[in-house]
């Protein structure tokens, strides 16, 4: 009679699952743009109060003219000034944990990570993630626009960040944010009326599915939101101003820190803007640099763009590359900049890349005229001496992390922007 083999299936109940140490990160944690503004050489100004005011010299004395001998002299003129008024913007994140999970995860025996530490450090990173996106935007808070009128739970979207582009309109609400609440407004104008707030059930590259069905109109703006049964609220026009609003004329942010750029008297604050660029060329890049220097007397020192724009810039010198000596035997068709070991440069100026910067856009800025102005750089609320607060009627605890800040330029015409650059963006590829 044949014997019976002991198999893994038969011995399954006695086998152990072996967990390797640690939790392996799957999300893109890089916030290059934020780090460049808050940890690099951009000047930081600290203050307290209602708003910060910067006095700007905007006009010359008009009382200057050549006259004949004994002729009339011109009437007296005067210098002209205006105030830049920077309000504070408030970004807040929140965690909540039960007493049970805090106890169950208090050592390596029970968990790979302490729940409290993981949630606290995770929230700090998630706040930084949103701040990075905000810095790439205009301060309007617009994540995307509705694409066409429709009545459905699944709503088609377009124009990530409010910037006209057909690719990945939901890029700022990736699948990792399923469960977040979004607000949809009637149109996208400043002061637009809230249409609804609802929770996200699923996300594709081109659409958002909400918990319920809604009627929307083409061009409705979508922002982050807080749900409340009686007073739901979105974040339209409540975010700090980012590069898209700072380096602008009136395309994305007409009134910036109290200055109406549509008014002829405030034309001094208009950035150089090259629209509908198409194929980028060295001549177009130089035109933006030259126009900015001619208008403002300032020379740009840094470029910012999305990866897709950097690829177009890499193409500009491909035909000029030469292989010599050892390179002939082992040619490398790339550059160190291609794998992020260094910055690509144009005329020695660094070209910095960030995942959140708008498609089809290249920024050329003068860093001495960019400022970060925080009131709270990042802290856990602890005015009562405790970071953790008891949740009423629950055996749970919550914590709140907050940043109060804004960004501005004291010389809007010291920067340039190139819009509508032709570049290939891979569909469905966006940072988690």
C-alpha cells in the first residue's frame, strides 16, 4: 500500500506567514517645488497680524521736458506708489485614532509601525504634498474643470488646474485620494456660487465618480472641500498664490494681493507672457528673457516646468551632440540631467522640474523677487498644552496639523511664462 506524502497543502495550517521588516512606500513623496521655495534661497519673511503690506514704486515724475531759453517749464509731477497687500492663507490637516489602535500598535510585537507616529508623520507629508500642488497653481484652488454639461454620478473632467490641456485632467485627485470630498462651483469666476459638495467614490484619468448623481455645466470649477450637512464648504480662492498666479497677466489671476492687473495703471505688474508657443525654440526662450530684462531691468535666473517640457528642451541640443575618444566606444545617448543627477540648464540657468507644474508651460523667474511669507511654518495645534484632543462621546483622539502662509513677488514684471508649448504627456500617468 503506497505511503502518504506530507505536502505544503496538508501542512498549511502549521506554516507561518513571514513578514519582511518595514512598510514599503508606494507614493511619490518628492516635493521639489515646495522645497525650493521653503528650504532654498528664496527669501523668507516672517510676520504676524491681519495682512502684510509691501509698498511698490510704480510710476515716475511726469514733470520733465526740454524747454527753450526762457520757455515755460513743465508742471510739477510726483512719484507714484501702490500697496501690495498679502493676506494669510490657512492649510489644515487632521488625524483621528481610536484608543484601541493606539494600544494595539504600541510595539513591534503588535505592528510594523506605531499607529500614532505613522499617522502624524503621514499627515505632515500629505500637507506638504498639497502645498506643493498649491505652489504650482494660481491660488484659486481649482483642481480641474467639468467637461460638458451632464447629469450623472460620474462626471467627465478637463483642464487640470484650470490650464487648458487634454491630458490627465484628474491628475491632482489621484486614486490615492479616493474618499476625499470635492466641491463643484457654478462656473469658475471669483466668488462663484457653490453647486454641491460630495465624496469621491472612484477616479479615472478623465472622470470623477461621486457618491451621488449631480447636474453640472461645462466649465464648472472643482476644488477640495469640507463636508458638513448644514454648511458644506469648498476652497475656491482660499489657497496661497502659486507660480501660475504670480507669473501671470490676467489669464489665471486678475487681482493679485490687491493689485488689479487688468487696470492700465497697474500694467507695471504684468509678467512677460508668450502664448500659444507650439514648438519651443532657443529664440523663443531668449525672447522671454530679453523682454523681461527690457521691461523690468531684471534677468531671470531659474526655469520651472513639468517633465514633459524638459523633454522638449532636451531635444534642442540632441543634433549638436558629438562623441569623442572613449565615448565613441561606449556612447551614452542621455545626460546626467535625464536621470535627475543634476539640473538641465539653459545659458547656465537651472531648469527645475516638478510633477505638479502645469502641462505645456515654462516659467522663467527671478528668485530675488520671490518670497515665502509664513506665519506658522508647520505645527501641531497645542494651545492647551496637548497635541492630542479627546473626541467627544468616543474613546478616540484627534490631532490637527496646520500651516499659515502665502507667497508673493514684489516685482511681477521680473518673471516670464511660456504657454501652449507642444509636448507629449503620457495618458494616465500622474503622481500618487
